[in-house]
DNA sequence: CTGTCCTATCTTTTT
DNA sequence: GATAGGACAG
């Protein structure tokens, strides 16, 4: 027996040893999924499969990193070096740069994140003279994203007889055009262009020849394009192993398609299916609760998690008057347990449905002086100064990046107003040249106001001067020079009067230099483009993997908790309207919310505490709320009718009530204003 | 063109 | 309750 199959249970062993042909591993929470994946790859290498022919795809950088390091720990030194392990998105970026010609894009394309996307979408709406009040840019973005994920282009919609549809089609088209002008791809494009690249026969052949063994982690989160990529590359040999759990599919809103895992057997008729149902993570009490909840979902692979661990405490549920009391209870409870049971802080995590919930908890944690680690939320990269500096850098890397240029063209103020910018944009569109070209050749265009254009030109030229500093060792100097050249301190001085705040903002700017230095040390290939790419594709990974992580309580959303485990878990805000979320109740999509609850419950190893409140502030107003139906389910009960009815009522009433009230308020205010003036 | 005040919207989750 | 974008005055 291979040393990589020793110590595995029979199902796990089967998953490791079935190396040829399609394989579906249905891995329930805590059933040793990662172990199976890593051992399977180690086993392949041991059998003599060259590392370079293995391709492993994950959804998060964290998962990719963990997979890599755990395999490296299993196989002889250096044996894992040539493995290809990464997120779908990062692997696509690499492939698209390498085969940019075949993909029909420029090799130095930039990647735009959610914030850039929003800017581009707003621009598209403005160009079409559609007021944001009639078409919400965020909603447009998510709809366009879903369309892209379904591989649907804008033309189909434009041709529609439905006015709303064709409007959306035009917005979609403008939005895409805005991205293309800037020479950037959004996250969906990365997958989409990859799908198209693989339609090129010779390129596809290269991929098929190289990658003989495919592995997809978290297969339940696969969306259309990702599925298509896997299908294409796996080709005839079909040595494709997918691992996932339909009960943990929580990215439906992002186009993930559970049917992909439910139908794997149909897509690959001779697939082997292995079920991992022995849970090595949690106490029987926790598993019982988890099973009791998920049982209520109709569309799923039937399975039942069995706990291998010894008995523990019962699941605790605790009702509190409001969110402040909830936070206080949890934090004090943590303190108690740390004192009485000597449990380290790093064993604790507090899980939330939404990203704002942690706020109240942060206050309490600070109050008690407990160090914590907030995953996601307002990240370092969301800070204005960081986004500004990154925009400058993007322009250095790619002068045609219109989105970035528009962001900082007048930051700090250099006398370039919206009207001048509009005029220049019109010229750029008429001449179909990049905005930067219009600025450089402003003397050729009489309609462009000279003073602002020359100011913009000076700005661009100052950035041109930095273009020689893009390679690895110069990166830090590039950032330092840049901050000087654009006089970013003027922006900080202008915006913030408080000296303490200024110091903090400046610290964030220096932090970018640290990041650049850190990146430059990664190797000879490091340059500005690779740096920017790294930043965009790993925004939400906690960057403090060092000692900092140590003794801290972890706060995060249920979505980012997937794949993790903690000895002590607090699941906060178990209420109707929050978990399940009001939006999902409205859309009738309770099952994904239930899976979310299931993910939360199954994170806990030894103790799970579920908290809920009687009243919660919403939009600044306080509302009475009911306990979550999942709480009842967890204890094997049926949720009382009034709980469900209450949730339904809240949903039905809101859309009707609001507009009427708002209007009344608005006119009242206007009247008051007029009165005041007269 | 810049600064200030007011308003509307946000709050589901993320590569 | 914050924050970003719009309206308006200087």
C-alpha cells in the first residue's frame, strides 16, 4: 500500500486511488476533503505522473496556497514544484497573457476590480443618458455578470422587443466598450476570454497535451464558463476529479450552478462517485444540528454526516434584546471561556451573514482589549489613498487605462474640471483614440480647452518619466517617486484637516511601498504588471499570514468561513430577515440560505453558540425581528407559522410602504426649504 | 473650477 | 448612520 493511502478510511482511499477516468467526490463538511485532494496528488506523483501534467483549480487563493503547501509537505523536496495549482481566475490570467495573440487581447491587459467595474458601469449609463435613479448601476452589474456567465452577449438583448431588456443590452455593450477602451478585463471576462481561447484548436491541443490530470476543488461553486474550461481541457482522457458538497453551494448569486455537481454523473457517464460522510471535525451534537437543518432542503444529493468525534456540549442558543447586547454577550462569553478553560483566542470565531454585522462586535472587542482579526469587510484596498495610488500605477503600466486616468486626473486638484474632461472624452470617442492621446495632442483639437488639457498633459508626462522604473528592484522607488511627482501629500492635506488622520493616511501610502518591496523580492520576474495583478486577484486574502495572525479572535462572514474550522464558533444574528436574508425570502430562495446556515454550523469543532436578537437596527431604524426558522430546524422542531408569516409580511409590505412615505417626506422637506428661503 | 451642503442609497454574500 | 454624488454659490 502506498504511504499516501495509509491511515485513510475506505472511501477516502478509493478517492485517492481512482486516478484514471472521471471521479466525483461528494465530500461533506469536515470529512477530510483537503486530505483526500492532497494525498491524491501526492499519490499521482508517486506513481510517476510528472508534476507538470497536473492541473488543480480552486476558487480562492487561500485554498490554492493551502493545497500547494500541504502537497509540498507530503512529497520529496521539490517534487511539487512543477504542479499547476491556482484559482480559476489566476490561471486564466496566466494563460491569457501567454497566449494573448490567440486570445485576441493585448498581453499587458489590466484587471478591473469591483470598484472599477462600478465606475465603468456608471460611465456607460451616463453615456446612454440613463439616469441612475431609473437603472441602478449595481443591479446592472450583477445582471451583466450573470449574462456573461451564461455566455450571452449584448446583441441578443438589444434585439429584444422588451424595452427593459434591450436597454440592458445597450448598457452591457457600452460597459464592455468602456472596459475595452481602457484595455482591461473584469473578473467574468477572464473566464470568458479563456473559454474563447480554448476554442482555438491548436491552443486547446497544447493544453490537453500538457494537462493530463485535472482536479477541481469546491466543484459546487462552478459556474458556466468554469465548467466549460474544465470540460474543454479534460478532453478525451477525462482524468478529471471534482470534489465538492452540494450542501455547501453558497455562490448561486454569482452564477455558480449547483446542477453542475448534481449532474456530474450525466456529463461523465462512466464516472466513479465516492461519498465521504464520516465527519472528523465536530461533536455528534453539532453534526446532529447540522443534519437537522440541511435535511429540509429538497434538491440535494441524499447523504448523512456521521460524527466520529466524542460527545461534547449541546448547541447553545441565546436570545438577546438587541445587537449591542448580542455583541457584549459573545465577547464576555469569550473572555469567560478564555479565563476558565484556558482556550486560546485563536480557537474562537464569530460568524455573520452580512459584512456590517461585525461593526458592533468590533466596538465590544476593543472595549475589552481583545485582539481580533476581521476577514474581508473594509479592506486595506478599499481605502481611498490606496485606490488612488494604484490608479496612478495602473496608468504607468498602461497609459490607455481610461478608468484609472479618470479617477485621478484631478487628484490632487490640478485645474481639470468635469466640463473639460467631458470635452476631451467626446474628442476621444469621435477620433476613436485613447483619452491619453487627446491630452497629448490637445493643440490639434480646438474644442479642447487648452489650460486644463495642458495641465493634464503635464500630469501624464510626469508619469511617463517613471516608466523606466517598472522592473522588480525598482518597484519601491517607483512608488516613492510617484507619490512625490503627483504630490499626493497635497491631496492628503487638502482632504483631512486632522493631523492624526493625515498620519494614518500617509501610513497607508507607505504600506503600499512595503507591499511593492515585498513583491519585488519574490523573484526576477516581478514587475509592475505582476504586482498590480497580484493586488487585484488577492484583495480579499488576509495579508497578515505572518506572526500577526497569532492570538486573535476571527470575525468573518459565512461566505468567507467556508473551508475553515474553529473549536469555538459563535453564529450571530440567527433571525428571519438576516439568516435567511430578507432578499432571499423575497426571491423565494431559502435553500441557499439554509446551506449558508449549514456551512456556519459545521465550522464548529467543539462548541457552537447561536445568538439572535429581538430588535435590530436597520437603515438606522429599529425593527422587531423573529428568531430564524433554522434555529427551530436545528433543534428538530418546525418553525411556528407566525415566524414565517412575519418574514413574509415584512417582505410584502416594504416595497409598497417605502415610496409613498419617501415622497411625502421629500415634498414636505422641499416645502420647508422654500419657506425658509422666502 | 472648487468647496459646501443636501440628498439618496446602501446592506447579501466575492474571484 | 455613513458616504458618495449632485446641486448650487462663490
